[in-house]
C-alpha cells in the first residue's frame, strides 16, 4: 500500500503494523472516541499538521513497516 499525506487514516488503520507506528507518534486520533467516527474523513497529512507531527518521518516509517 502506498501511503501519502492524502491517505485516509481509516485506510492506514486496516493494518495492525500501522497502528503500532502511529501509536509511537502519540497520534491522538487512536484513542479519541470522537475521532473514531471521523477516521474515514481524516487524512494523515491533516492530522500530522494539526498535531505538529513530522509527516515525512512518519510516512517513511509507515512505508517500511507495511506489507507490499
């Protein structure tokens, strides 16, 4: 799976490996009850911008840890 800043969080979370990487970055959306309803509309780039997460570093780590 190719992940970009425009990939929806819901698509990324289909992979258990991705959830581990996102948790490492303390992504608030993983534990926020309200966000669970919105993950289909949240893009990873937007979430990173909101929470000041280095998107390039995160994408590189996600790409390295997901099945091809």
